[in-house]
């Protein structure tokens, strides 16, 4: 009887060890057992700075891990004239415009990458800046003077979500929305810089 019990225990332990070894061999990690690639994006954002319409063009890209996670960098800046009120202007007699820009880390988490239409969680973290500069109607104006202010810096975090459409294996288009939080020194939120964004991104690469 004791022999039968001992034999049963040894067989059970052997089967358990074999199952554990098999399970360990099937462990999947972030950086292995998956398809990785990379892509870059051109993104156009419609937002507001100091209560005025602002158009921001940005580029970003990076390493696309296991068809789920983008680890990348990017940056962008405003492209249009954003009027500076005379009360805030460093040169009230000139045509002064605000310029805003940002650069830092960009992460995206893609939900169902192989589906024709799917969702993407987008997040930017980095530094932002703002300055005033003289933006004449025509830069060949003989009276043009290069005037700009010292740069103000901010910490910027911008979470958002996109709806991504797979147009081709190498190209995707992603309309989305996000919110820009800009924090001054001391952690105070700057409401003139912070705000909602509506965006349209074109992505190219190996997905």
C-alpha cells in the first residue's frame, strides 16, 4: 500500500514539474514573441491659445512594440497668426503674434491594430514654450523689424484618444481629440495655454 501511495506522489510531482516547465516556456514578454516595427506621423491640431484660434502642426514617431505600444518622441508648433492684445504686447505698435511649441515623449496604445477601424490612446509628455514675435503681413516689407520676447516655458501633458483607420498596410489616418494641460513654475495650470484639441494624423511605417 505504501508503495502504491509513494508511486502516485512521485507521478503527480513529475507531471506538475513537466506542466510548469511547459508553462514557463510559453511565457510572453513585452519585447519578445510579438511583431514589432515603427512608424512616423504628421499631425495637424485645431485648438486655441489665449482664446484665439491656433493651428498646430507636429511630427512624431518611434518604435512600435508588439502591434500595441508606441514608444516615441515628437514636437510641433503653431503656424498661424495669433494676435497679441496691445495690453499684453511687448511692442504695441507692431503686428505681434503668439508662438507656441512643444516637444517631448509620445506614447500610443493601440487597441486591435489589425482591425480596419480601431481605437488608439495617445499621450504626450514634455516641455512647451510661448513667446511673442513680430509677424508682418509680408516679410519683404522694408520696414520689418525682427522683434521677439523671452521664452516662457511650461510642463505639458496631453492625453487623448483617436479613431484609427487602416487605409493601407503602410498607412493609417487617425482623427482624434485631446486636452493640453500646461503647468507653469510652481505647478499652476496656465488656462491661456491649456485647452482642447481636435486633430488629424497621417501615419506611415511598419505596423
